[in-house]
């Protein structure tokens, strides 16, 4: 009997082609998407992604991975598969749903990227959707009673706002005044980016319906508060603790929205003529005490840097999800980065634009890709975020516009 020795594949580079998103809306009864289905939001994003790349035949998409935190109703039913079919992809294209709470879309990217790297896929669509107006975070969840009876976690660890207050307790020098100032700056940076046209190219117009107002078209984010001042947010209520420090002014608002991204192997991008916005260098997730959930990006970034053989000094741009201002400040403080460092969230962040949970990871990526194109002097950038129940996620990317770009090698290159 002949013994066959299968070929051993070399790992391939993974490249980020493009990301798009819907405008983000307020998660409330009078918000942009109050009468719009969650799955329709992400279908719209995927359709636009495919429309922008006619060079990509639908049958060449090998996987669709769509994340949602609360997977029920119009956010349930194996989103990756149903969204792919509704977006017009051939029935031969498989898909799956994924959940890592706030890092859902980030995990959709890293999981499918692993498949690309090992040769299981050439091209994937990865993204996320969260309709928090219809599906509030943790709605209808039934946590195992052992978490409390065996004191595995603090009873209030499921309340993200309380965990942010805990971060203020752990790092008392991260004051409310610093958090407010950071939040106001985020609003200002978003407004400037919008005026400069840096926010907008990635947006997908969405037809919306209101029983009272009829049909409309969502073309802009609903949540930013331009003109926000430190004085204006100084005396807002602290809903998570009497006399606390976390307010609606220095935290991300409840949000509805969807994102989608196209990733490919380097050789497939070259074959099909797909543009390369950035190359994935490394990724990592890490766990922390759930009671200080917001600290998760620190160990995750440490792991990702170690995997890449890089130091924090090598990073020229940071896209940090702003679940809470104090969570970003704890990251910056750890690495000795100033609160107002120009490299951090140049276009503002979730405090201004919103945080539709499982969608946000891809928003960070598309913004970093846009910044790479404008800053060829920057070689490496980071996308990082905290994750509910005490986790963090980080992806490090390389700028293809940099003079020393290492290139997206193919399996043939590695073998030679």
C-alpha cells in the first residue's frame, strides 16, 4: 500500500483589503434604526463591500464570519451564513456566527485570518452587527449561579460601567477631570476628521423606515456631540456609583450599527488585483480580572508585541476602542503615552461615534487603514479593545505604504 505524504503548506501573509460600515445610530426608540432589522444592517455593509470590488468574483469568497454579542431574533440564526446569502453571495459560500462580546468583529477577523494563513481560505468577509436598541447587552442572559456562589467573579462584574469605576479606584491618578478632558478631545477630533473628509468614505447609506416619518436615508453618524466642552460634561450624573466618575460624557453611548471587512492572502490579492491597505503582523487576546475589564488591552498588546518581536516604541498609530475614557487612559498610562498624543485615535473614537459592541473591531481597522495611507512614514499600527467579562484583544498591522514594508509574501516565495 502506497503511503502518501501530503504537502506541508507554508504560512501565508494576510492582508486587509477594505472595511465599510453603516452610519452608527442611537440605540433608542427614536434612533435611526429603531425599525430596521439588525441583519439588514450588516447585509447592506457586505453588499457595499462586494460592490466596491467587482474584481472579486463572489464564488472566490471562502468564508463569511459575522459577530454579534446578543445572538437572538434578527441577530441570530448563524449570521455569517444567512448574511452571505442575503447579500447575494453564491450558496456555495459558507458562513458562521461568532461572539466575543465587544471584540466580536475583531475575533471574526483574527479567526478567518488564521484560515487564510494556513491555506484553508483565500478570501473572507468578516464583520459584526449590534442592534442594542432591540437587543440590549446581556438581555435574557442566564449566568451560571456558580459565578456568584463560588465567588468566581465580583457580583458587579457584568456591569461594564461599574468595572470602569473600579479602574478609577485602581488608578486614582486617572481622575474624572482627565477622563472628561480625554472625552471632549475625542469629540473634537471626530468633528475635525468629519470636516476634513477622513470620516465618510467608509460609510454605507442605509434606507430606514419610521412609522411616523416614513422612509429616509441614513448617511451620517447620529451620536457625535460636536461642541462638547469640559464644562458641559463636568456635572453629568454618575449612574454607576453615587459620586462616581463615569458619566454619559466620558463613556461610549449605546449604539446600533454594522461593519464588514474584506481580507485575503497576499498572493490572492495580487492574483485578483485587490488593493492592500495593510498586512496583519500579529494578534493576541488576554484575560484579566473581570472587575477591571477595561485593563484587558494592556496584556493583549504585550502579547501581540512579543509575538511580533516589536516594542511599543515601534508603533506609530493607535486605534483604541473608547468604551470608557478611563479604560483608554489606563492603557496610555501603562505605556507612558500622553493623554493627548497625536498618534492615538486621530479621528476620535467610540465616545464620539458610538460602540455597537461586536461591530467595533472592524471600525478600528478601517480607520487605521485610512491613516496608513495618509502617513507613509508610519510602519506599524495597533488596533486594540477591552472585552466584557475581563478580556482584551489586539491586532498589530504593517503599513504597505512605508518605505521598509516587508511585503505580503506568498507560499511560493517562502518555499524558494
